[in-house]
């Protein structure tokens, strides 16, 4: 249906967005690449010339590198798992008839509006503080020793805080998908004697696969670069140093821009590996 | 909410932006500062400064970690965002040496630069030139509960040892009532737990580097110091002390949950302030401890100071503000309005000669602690660096933050003290190699 | 409704859903409650929920210390400006991808998303230097552009999924009637796409409002939004839960209220074309 004329028009209309993003990507990327090959210590004489791959070998051979990659994957994976499993359960629940559905829905999506910094501060101080936190009061009320959340179960705590922020997002997308499910199909299955689990497994879940894919894709993009939640709570201690945080430490705490830039390049590589992996699933599901 | 309302709202917002841009003052200086109590108080008095001089002041008040990140980025890139930066004793000599700060040699005679405590002045200078004026200075000392100490049947000497601290902590520890024998910093970060464990190390004769910049965490002194600290805190410290920094401990102590607390001398005015502290009338002070037979004590030296970045267009106005904020008159102004106990301490000799201030219970101990600190000679063995709770080299902040994270993991029981020391040794040597020291 | 639902079942659903909803909302509620307590009550053991002396003191202190309105305006301008600008750039792109797809359309879309994966902190120094070069540090304009670029991929993608749901037959009919490209865009597509555009606006406004890395590191006074406002209350000396809560409430209230009133549009916005 597309004519030559509209193709040209389409190309013209796409140009601004593509051009801007290209610039946005290429300028910082090329600057990162440039700095990653240089010895650049802002506090000690600034840019001191090329060292080529020294920063790369140093960053990857550092004893902090692989643990950081692992932590990144654990946190991203953990949050995805929590938000999808609980998101489906919540969506199924919210889909049921009830009184005050609109209000409940607002309550559930509210955490999505909260700034990451604020949510990390609130969780850290008002809930997870081992002396004055609400959890500590709760634990003591039941005669238990308060858990020191941020050092006893640091990764879990961070996954919990981040999941709290992203669960609403997952729930909403999944809820919209569930609401679009043809109820006749479910009824037919029920008539045929399929139990609730079977109905969920054979009809609802496949129907949700596209929505789940979207949740995974969008959330991964944001989760790979979470920073505020770690900066505020543990500062990367107790095994919560992600790759993003390690780069932050190299660039701003150690003031080694060259080394940090090399780390940035590794982070882009990791992100692209994850992205490639995602695109294979997404690509399949997006076309349906 | 329709699209139209959104559009209309943003149109109104844009108009407001234009309007507000038009009302700028003639001379305005921008000051980046930390959100500590004394600085917030200073903000409250800014109007008086503006009245006197006609110079308007914009404050950028940030939490300590964010502030450091913000001002460091700006100074190293010559961004020129701030006319005055609040920095510490660690940054000042390094930045001064790089030529990034305006030397403060234009201070007026009334300012009386010789009145600054010599230790503070030395710590904020490079090659004899002053680069930042101390707003307040501090060392560290023991704050303890006199009532609990008495109940335990002990008496705090003026200059106790770590061994006595352990004994007293055991006697005061009362888990039934939630009272911890001793509260100390364990929180990761070079300026938090990192600073505390470094001075603890000093008081056991440990040091960061030998004279050839080799990390010293494989030496027995470090093992002794760290083991002592971990055992003390595991036995008599609060749960989760690996997350506690200055602020967390302050709030614990104010709530009456600590028998002893060894920390910054500025805390003394907070813990004796009846409006904030439940134990205000029963706090005693003593010099920071040392290990038996080691001649160095575990007291540090720090100042929050005001400096003028070289990139500013408003150096004169900035200098005027610094003179005002760190002057004797400012101290008197605060004393008049809020009482002598609340003036910014530790910067001027004359403050400690003021009779009214000598009546403040913690004044003498603060001065003694500051005088006992020697940044050029922090520990027993000679070192190639300056600084007591830090090493004044640009790489230190990064290294010490990671090292303190390893230590904190040991406090939390995630690794042994030996493993933590081994990791610390590797991290430090790795970073020193990357920076070209070794 | 195909099946009758017993009142009993409905009651059970309601109870469970409300319990979970309140549980999820509780941290926000607790923050709001704490903001009306004194510092002492904020750490009281056992904690008090409703029966304390409600006070506005914390808000007064926060208002006295910082010029909240200025931070608020900056947030509104930066978030609003970047969103509107983003829509302007994204609509044509999404339109052409949806209606004149080529073999590379999907690749371009996914490539756009992948630009979001560059870790921000890695390019802080380059971008900071660039802003100095251009003289746009601490300016709202710079942040509007940067946040627009950060969110552009999401905007394009969301719009693309809406536009794709607009049936192509309508366009063909319009073309038969002699409508040009301009008419097609203005009179046919735009009205159909308004709900989608509105929800895209909302989602991106929220994302831009909450962005805390660039807005904190590239601003000082003139352009500092609410994320910088929060950074001055995050961990001061002494007890601070109540004041932190007041500051937090002030920082999230505007967006929470906006979200509350626009949740219907937002919900639609969050489908990302996931419904098929």
C-alpha cells in the first residue's frame, strides 16, 4: 500500500528522531571510547595520553569485576522474577469482581510514582533500620531479634526495594492483558472439565506471554542501570556492587576516568549481550 | 486530566520561568555545602550577611556523599558552578596543590588569621598557603554516660586505653534494656567506618603504607587492631553496627542506647542538647583511647572549611562571605542567639579563651583532643603521607571506601577478619599500581 | 458479565485485594503519617500510627530552609518540557514506522531501546565537559534536551504500538477521498491517537520527574529540581525521620496527585501494545 511518495515522507519524518538518538548515542559513546584508551586522572594531572588497552585489562582483571557482573545479573533477575510472579498473581486478583476496584488499583500502582531516591531512603531508614525501623519494632513485638536487613540479606533487601517500585508497572501491563482475554474461551475450557490450574496454564499464561515479554524488556533496560537504590542503602558494600556501581566507584570515588570509561564499555557489551538475548525472545513475540 | 490542561499548565510554567529569570540580584554567590547542623544554622543567618553587604547568597545544600561527588566533578572540570565550596581537610591540600583554589591570602586584618587553631590552619594549607577557612573543626573523643558508668562502679580516666574501654563496655552492656556497651562506626565509606578503623589502627601502631607506598594490611598490627574492634563490637556493640555511621550512632546515643560512643567532638553539643537528647545531663568526655603501650591515640583531625574555586567570577564577594562566616563575630552572633554550646567549634583559639565558652562542659576536652592530633605523624612508624584518619593522596577516597567495604563485610560476619585484610591488601596495592605509585 | 458471582466470593476478593493494596501502599502512607509527627514520635517504640499530636512543624522547617516552589517549578518545567519535546520528535518517527514499515523498522526500534542501556555514570565526565563547552550547565534547557533523549526510545516505542493498532483501511479510504499527507496526519490520525499520546505523555512525565542522576549532577541553583531538594534532607545529623518524611512527601505529592487523577489514561499507556 505504501507508495514511493509516502516512503520518502516516512523517511523524512523518521529522520529527526533517528538523528537525535544517533547523536546522543555516538557522542558519549565515542567520548567514552576515547577516554577508555587514555590515562585520565582528573585529580592528578588530568589527561595524560594514550595507554591503549591498559584500562581494559586492569578493569577486567580487578578482583571486583566478576562479582559485580554476577550481582548485576542476580539483582536484575531477582526483580524480574518477583515482579512477574507477583505481578501475575496481583493481576489475576485485581481482575476479579470486587468493591472499590479503582481505589485498589491506585493503591497498587502508587509506588511507581515515587522517586527511587525517596523510596530507598524511606525503606532504609523507616523500615529496615535495625533500631528504629518499623520491621525491627515488628520483629521485637513477636519476641524475635530484629534482622539487620542491609548487611544480613543485602541483595535480598535491594531486590525487595526495587521490586516494590517495579511491581506496579508489571501488574498494570499484565492486568490489561488479562482483561483482554476472551472469557468465552475460559468458560469453554471449564465446561470441558479443565481445572483452574489447567485453565491458567493452557489459556491465560500463553495469552500473557507477549505482555510478559514487554515487562521483561522494559524493566531490564531500567534495571541494568539502577543506581540510587544502591547508593543510598549500602553504597555497594556487602556484595551489592553492581557493574554500574563499580563504574561509579572508578569514575567518581577513585577519580580514574580512563578506567571507569573502560568499565563503561564493558557495561555496554554486557547490556548488548542481554539485549541480544532479549531481542531473540522479543523479536519472536513482537511480530505475532 | 486532558491533553489541553497539560499543555496549558506547561505554558504557564514556562512563563513563570522567564519571569523568575528576570529578577536576579546584582551580585549573587552560590555556595555548595553539606547538610550538617552548623551549616544549616549558618543558612538561617545569611539574610544578615546580605543586609550588610548587598551580596545575595544561593545555597546548594547536599548530603555529604552527593556534595563530594558534585564539587569534585565541578572543580576538576573547571565547571564554575559554585563560588564557594564546602570541603574538608582531605580535599583542601590536594586541590590547593593543583591550583584549583584561590589562595586565601587576601584576608583582612580584623579577620586575624593567626587566631585560627594552628592544627586547622596547617591542615588546610599547602606549602604554607591557606586555601580554605575552617568553619568548624573537630577531633574525636569518648562520650560516655556518667550515670551508667557510676552504676557499673567504674571511673573513666581522662586518657583511657582500649583495654579499659572493653572492660567498661562489658560492665555497661545491658541488652535487656537495649543499652549497648559501646557504639562505634562501622559503616562503609572512607569518611565513615574507614576513618574510624584507620585511627583505631593508628592507636595499635598500624599504618596504611610503609615509606615505599606498600600497603601494610598484612602486618600484625592491623590484625590486632581489626580483631580487637570486631570482638569488642560483636560482644558489646549494637546489632548491625556495620551499617552505623556518625548519624546512626548519634541517634542511638541520644536515645540512651549506648554506654560509650567514640566519635567526632562536634557531637558533644548534640548529645548535651536537652531538646534533642534524652541523656543530655549525664554525658562525660574523655580522650580517645590507645592500646596499652602504644603512644598514639585514636583521635583524628578534621575541619569543614570554605574554599573559593579558581574558576569563579565572584572571588571578592566569595571572600567577603568566608570572612563573615568564619569570623569571631559570627561565633558571637550564634552564641547570642542560640547559646555558647551551639557555636561552631574547633576553628579559633580565641573561642577557647572566651570565659563563657570555657564553662561549656566539652570545650576543654575538644581542645585537648584537637591539640593531641598530629597529621604529619599519625602513627608509631614513619609514613610517607599526611593525614590521620585519611591519607592525603587523590586515590585514597576510592581505595579506602573499598577497603572499608571489605572490613564491613567482616563486621557483618560475611568473611573473616583475615580474609578482609587480605582483600584490603590486594585492593590497595592494585589501586596504587594503577595510579603509578608502585 | 457471563457468570454470576456470589456476594460471598466478591467479599472475599475485596478483602484480599484491599489488604494487599494497602500493604503495597503502606510505605507511602507511613511516610505521609511520619511527616506530621515530631522527631521523637517518629522513632517512638512502639510506633504510633494515628494517635499522636499532629504537627505541621516539619513542613514549616523544610519550607523555611529551602525554596520548595522553585524546585517544584524546575521539576515541572524539566519533566514537562522534555516530554513535550519528546512527543514532537517521536510522533513523526512512530507514525512512519507504524504505517510505512520497512525491513529495518524493527531493527531501528530495538536499536533505539538499546541506546538506553549505556550506563549514565560512565559518561558523566564527557557530558559535563560538553555542557561546560556549550555553557549550559545548570540550565533547564540542557536537562530538557538530555531527559528527552533518554526517554525518546520509550516514547517512540509506545507511540508506535498505538499507531499500529489504528487500522490501515481508514487511511486508505481517506487517501481515496484525496486527502494529502497533511490532512491524513491532522484530521484522521491525530484524533485517533490522542488517547495513546496522552498516556505516553503521562508515563514519560513520571519517568522524567523521577530521574535522579542527570538532574542532580548537572544542576546547582537555577535548574535544580526536586531530586536535588531531597538530597539536602537525606541524612543530616541527629534525628531526621520526620523532616525527611515531610520533604519526601513534598517531593512525591505532585506526581502522586497527577497519577491519581490520570490513572485511567496511564493504565492505557502502560499496555505497550501488549494486548493482542
